[in-house]
């Protein structure tokens, strides 16, 4: 009797502890389905975090830039354009100088990584000059009637007429310093200069294929008032839709 009970107990335990092939396939199928559902969610979360990080960095740059201009009596971190070079060919003759890196070098930004967008996959390895130029890079897709204005951050915009409604949309005023109308106007420092609140400081184009509103990819644009708005790539890239240069956009062009 005891032996029979033990046999029944052992057989019952084995029956409860095993899985049929069908049950195993069902479990695997459910796991695969859940994983497939989680991957897009995880990617969306990562992209959202990168966009938020980028926005926070742009806001930090805006605060640092205003502190810099107060110390420098209206000047902004410069790029230099040699008069003997061709400003209409910025890829061959790129502007030189510290640019936004001066904010870090001068102690206005505590972290140099603030100058690198986490989605900027076009830069070279960390620590290189290009790695920290996410917000001052040449944007070949940006709308511009002057190629030089395709740089997302550049102190020279070239409007010298102070009655032009776009005059204070520049980060720094320009002047025809050599008297030659065929050369690009050079930036000048005016202690009383203050750009309009809607002046574009810089923009980030690296989220265009990750952030969409109404089916349109979005740039993240930093304005002088410190706000970071999303502006559609159609406005930033197509002069027929928006302005003839991406830096002329305003908050009214923003979609979010």
C-alpha cells in the first residue's frame, strides 16, 4: 500500500512539473509579442529624453549667452570672417573663432557637454572640436539666400539698415567696415545693443526624424528671450514657406 501511494505521488508530481510543447510555444509567443510592443515604447522614451536634454541644454546656452553679453558690453561669442575670403562659400572658407565654445571657456557654462546634442550622430569622437559644435554647425538644409547664414549660430547676419524690421533680429549688428559693398558686413560691438526677444540664437536640427507634429519634422529653436520652441522643418528649410533665412523665424512660426 505504501509503495502504491509513493508511485501515485511521484507520477502526479511529474505530471504537474512538466510543460507540453504547445504550452511552451504559447509562452514564447506571448513573450515575443510583449517584447515587440515594448521596443517602440522604449525607443520613443529614449527619443523623448534626448529631446528634453537638448532643450535643457539650449536653455542653459541662452542663460549663459546673456551673462556673457552683459560682461562684454553687448558682444556675443564671435566667429571671425576674413575680408580676403569668400563668405558666400562657407564650406571652403568656414568662419573661425571660439563661437559658443567661449561660453564654456569663459566659465559661463559649467559643462562642455552642454554644447553637444545627444542625438548629434554626425560629430566625430568625444573630445574633438566637432563634437561640441552641435549648436553651431553648418546646416546645409536650412533656408538661406546667403550660404553663410546656414550656420545655426553666427554673429554676422548682414543687415546694416537700422530701419529694417529685421535689424534687431540679429544677434549682433553689422556694419560695412571697409566701405566695399561687395564684401560681407562685419559684426560690430555696440554697448547698448539688445536683440529683439524673437531673435534666433541657434537651432538644433538633429531631432527632425524623431519629433513630428502633424507629420512634419521639428527643429528645436532657441530664441533670445530664452524660450526653446519647435519649428517645422518646412519653415526652416523652404524659403517659399517661411523666410528666406532660417534665423528670421519667430515664435509665431513655432508649432509647440
